[in-house]
């Protein structure tokens, strides 16, 4: 029979995650988000979105890459936080640049098409005047 009190078994030991665990959870969560199941993944695994955010910061700062299995990963230093922020900013700028380049390419093609249409209508008008 289940106890009505959630901690009737006594206090539970706090879970710890290795760097490999964190990276695996991040990858699985991001894949679940692609299909709209991010929240379900968090509930199933018993994780909070704040953990995912912290782990992303650690991953982006490169803290999770060079750790050995079982090695503890603490809070980010100010330098690591700044590096992660700058990486995110660079990624956003690169996306914006790609969007702008695509828009300029489309505008160039549209301009070329309008010139061709204009030239063809001018040629048609010249033929009609004769």
C-alpha cells in the first residue's frame, strides 16, 4: 500500500549527474523538443527545465566537454559565463546574417525578373507602334 505522505520512506538522496549524463539528457531533451515532447521528457525523467538551462550554459561554455567520468562540474566562472554568452550572441548574429543574405539574394532575383518583364513589355510596345 502506498503511503499518503511522499517522504514516508525517509529522505531521498539527491541525484547527481556526470558530464556524460548531462550531455545525454541534453541531446535527448532537444530531440524530444523537435517533436513537441520536451515537457513529457522532463516529467518522465524527473528533471526541471532550470537544470536543462544550466546544463546548456555549461555545455556552451565547454565545461562538459573536457571532464572525466565521475568528475563534478560546479557553477560556471565569470569567464565561462561570458564565453557562453558570446557564443550564443555569435550564433544569433550568424543566423541573422544568413537570413539577410537569403533576403538579398531573393531581392536580386526579383529585381532581375522585373527588369526582364519590363524589357519584354517595352519590346512589345515598340512592335505595336510600328
